[in-house]
C-alpha cells in the first residue's frame, strides 16, 4: 500500500487538474472536428482514448519533471516532499515507471490513424525537454502551452486525417490560455524560484501580472471567436462565449491576488471548469 501511495504521489494521480488540463484541448479538438450526424460511438471511444492518453502522458511527464528538478524541488517548500526529491523513490525506479507509462500510452496511440500517430511521436522530444526550459528562459510556460495543447491538433486529425486553419488557430489560442493560467500557478513558488534561480513568466511579469495574463486570455478569447467564424457557427455560439469571457476576466483576473498562494491555486484549478464551459460552447456551435 505504501508503494501504491508513492506511485500515486509520483504521478500526481491524486491531483486530476493536471491531466484534465491536458485532456480538455483534446476534447475541444475532437468536438469541433466530429460530424455529429454520424454515430456517436466513435466520438465516445476517441474521447476515452484521449482521456487515457492524457492521464498516462501527464503521469510520465510528472516523473520526468521530478527527476530533472529533484535538486530544485528539495529547496522549494511546496515540492520538497515529492517522492524523488525526498529520496523515497529512486531515479532509476522513476525512469522505469516513466518508460512503462509511455509504453501504455503508445498502446493507446496506435488506435488512431497513421497521420495522428506520426504527429504525436514528433511531439515527444518537446514534451520531455520542457522541464529544462525554466533553466534557460523566462518563458517555460510557453513551451508548456505548446506541449499541453498539442492534443487539440491530434484530435482534429484523428477525425479528419488532415490539417486546416481551424485547429491551428484554436491551438495558438489555447497556448495563450496555458500561458495565462500557468503564470497564475507560478506565483505560488515565486519567492523560492527567485532564490534558486529558476525562471518563469511569473517572475518576468511580476510587476504587472494582471496586464500580461489579461493579454494572454484576450488572445485566447479572440481565437474562440475566429474559430466560430471559420466554422460558420450561428449566433448562439457567440452568445454563450460571454460566460467564457466573464470567467476569464472577472473570476480569474479581476480579484486575483498574486501574493496569496492559496488563491492562485484556486484560480488555476478553476480552468478545469473553464474546460467544461468551452466544451459546451463548441457543442452548441456544432449542434444548434
């Protein structure tokens, strides 16, 4: 039981917000691409596959991140008790776990078409080099956004077996979404990060965080409008986007206090609910 508990902590399975933020772009891409006049069985099956893939790859990514950052994690209050940083799990065992999880994720991946499989494999180097970015650039959140939202494109091509302007515009917008919410998340550790020399957009824009986050969310919101126009969605879609706008700009930004780590975490986690809202935005656009 102790080993299972350590594995859960290592893979963050007890914190589903991580894999859900990976899964929502997949579901958005699948929903916007899918023909709902056909059978829903494929939609449900692909949704399940993308959920499993999100859980497995996020779990593997957490292990790689903890291995790379183990010396940093020891110096940060929030992360010092992580299994690898605390020595409860060895680096060797962590690598074995990560390889097993990637193998299981590959078994999920081979259920899709060749184009999707090829595009997914091309993204692997970026996914596993992301943890290194905070050492060299103040923009690790940008690389996280590129990685975390890649599933949106994969979901589109899994259905259409081709690429178009719609998923590209949506993907670019979603990258800005991640830039915004992960900047909020980064303020939890900003004091420790500055001491140990780790870089982030939270540090880069600490003097005016609301302006930067607002601009990120504005670009994301504009991408949702552009997607609606490109997809010829009716007015109901654009009306429902008001809820998305209010959540981003009123709930997340207006009362944001970056000095309060608890509040930052709460605002960050609220993006899981935002994923639900946008999913229904797209469903309304597709069906009505």
